C-alpha cells in the first residue's frame, strides 16, 4: 500500500507533544535559574522601538525571499531546486536571525541582563533539538 502508514498521525502528535514538553521544561528551568520574567506567548515582545523596526524589517525581507524562492523553485525540476530558497530553510533562518537580534537588543538595552542569556540558551537548545531529531529520525520513531 502506498501513502502514509496507519500510525503516522499518532506518532506525529506524540512527537509534537514531546517537543513541546522539552521546550516548556527547559524554559521553566532556565527562567528560574536566570530569574527572567515570563513573556506572553505568541506576541511580539520587543525590547524597544529600534528592536521593533529591525525585527519587522527582517520579517519582511524573509517574506519576500520566501515568495521569490517559491516562484523560482516552482519552475525548476525537483532535482534542480535551490535548497537555500526552500521555505523551511528560510523559516529556520528567520527564527535564528530574529532570536539573535532579540538577544543582542536584550544585551544592550534590557533591564535584566540575564534576558539575553535566556534567549541565547533557548535558541541553542532549539537548534540542538531540531538537529538531533532530524539526524535520528526522532530517535528512530519515523
């Protein structure tokens, strides 16, 4: 039979729950250790107006690259696609760059200087988790 196996969705939900638990536990431990206040989820927590302008500039540039990359790669063979213009690579680059800028702005302007350490530790933890999941096929699950 072709297609996806019957347990795919169950494994996917399990994988998402495990990843979220890893991130939540890591965040709780690091926040307590570094004494950093909790921010609202899924909101734009900019340090100052300069950070807001830089962050939105980065987002707009990446949106343009995603649109252009999709157009360029749509007209190519699957074997000739430009890998760094694929949406998942661009989204990963967007996350890394915007979090690095956040850490820089927190280092320069935030009241609590541990905030940038927390942001960098979250970024490194996320990158290591994604790399380990991709390299091991979620530890042999997929």
